[in-house]
């Protein structure tokens, strides 16, 4: 069994924490914009008559889409995310949770449309 030096995990955690704080400091405007956008979509989904159009499933899709757009996530990363969602959907399908699997499939379809648009525009 390999012995871990004392303080190694603390230094490793401090390194990751400092990188996270640097990333937060660089992207603070994007984080605030994303929080504002997420709050907007959640508020719109609670308003009368708008909640008939903006269902919970659509709001989750819009929040993830705005996350991809605000943080300028590349089309390859979104494609990997879709592949991960496909594996999760297959897992739910094998468990017999078909409505949840279908919902994830709808998300995958929407994200693949975003991937095609980003691929064509790049």
C-alpha cells in the first residue's frame, strides 16, 4: 500500500481552490449574467399564462442553452455532453423509466441542433 505524505492532500486542495478562485475572478461578469438569466427563466415560468408555455422541462433546456451561450462552450464539448446524456438515457431506458429517457432524448435533440449551428458558424 502506498503511503501518502502528510500535507499532500492539503496542498493539492489549495492548488485546485486557488485555480477555482482565479476562474471565478476572470468570469465574474459571465457568472452574474448567467445567474440573472437563470433567475429570469425561473421567474417567467412562474408567471400566470406564461407557465403554460414555459414548462419545467423547457426552462431546464433554456437554462442549459444559455449556459452554453454565455460561457461560449465549444461544439465539441456540447457533443461530449450529449454523449454523456445518451449514456444516462440508455441507463434509464434499461431500468424502464421511459418518460425520463424520452425527456433526456428531447434534450439531446435540442443540444445537437445547437451543435450543428455552432459547427456551421465556426
